[in-house]
C-alpha cells in the first residue's frame, strides 16, 4: 500500500461502450487522462493507466493523515465494436499483469448506466467476462459504478427509490458483490467534495475486503 505516509489503490474500469468508463476514470483521478466523448463506435481500443496526484484529506492510518494515490486502468469495452472478446480479454489481462502485477489489483469497477435497464443476457455475458478475467473470487474484488445518475435524478429517482424500482437482474448482481455500488454523475465535472465521498466509499470497500489484492 506504499510507504508509511502514503497509500496507493489500484483500480480497473470495465463495461460496455458508452457506459462512461473513461469519464468515470477521469472523475476518480481528477484529470482528463482518458479520451471520453459520444461516439457511434467504441472509443477506447487499448488499455491505458492514469495516476492521480497525492490526495489529502481522504485516508488516515493510526490517527495520522495519509496521502492517497489513485491508479486507474482504463480498458476497451466488452462487447467492442471492432475487437473480439478474445482480443479484449488478452489486452486487459496483459495490462493488469503489466501495471498491477507486483502490487496487485484492489478493485474492479463494473461500469453500468443508471439510465438504462440491465437485461439478463447482458448481465450474464458481462459477469462471465469478469469471472474469466479475475478468477473465481471476482465477486470479492468487484464493485458496481452506476453512471449517468443525473438522468435518474432528473426522472425523480433518489438512490433509494431507484434501487426499489430496479430490475431483479441488477439487484441480484448488486447482491452478489456484497452491495458494493456507487452512483456517479459523470456528465459534468465532478467537484472536489463529491470526489472525496466516492474515494472514501471505494476505500471502505477495500478495507472491508481486508486490503486483499488480486
């Protein structure tokens, strides 16, 4: 986790095209490391790693403040408009080994759009992809990031009301990952306070998992 005054967390974002993976990665890093824009085809074709500056005011150890560094691996979508499943899997697996091989991966963020229903077939393909990528303990190391939460809010849904109305497929997925989920509005620049809240939630998920890594 770094030296005594610093903590580093390693994250990977996974999901479908236009789900908001790259934008979510930028929000977590507080940067514009990853290309993100509306497109009729998949934007991200290769993995790339982004690293935040030292972030203060988020983490503490033994009563002392720690500087937090966040490392995010952005990945091609699955399914992809121009890459096969095998190509995406090989690319992501290679990048995970290259960038996080020594330190390990703390958390995979499955990025889903809050404004679109999660259908059983899509969920089955996605979870199978993650399981093949991360192995049999994938549920312990996966959290769901629900993007475009602003559209759910505009439709009158609070987080509680949204989950009350969610499909059984989504609720089953959230249950399988021990209800590790975060709502994120990545259609506008995330403010510092919102980013701090999200990072604290991610740290809590990692802490609940006893800081284990893949």
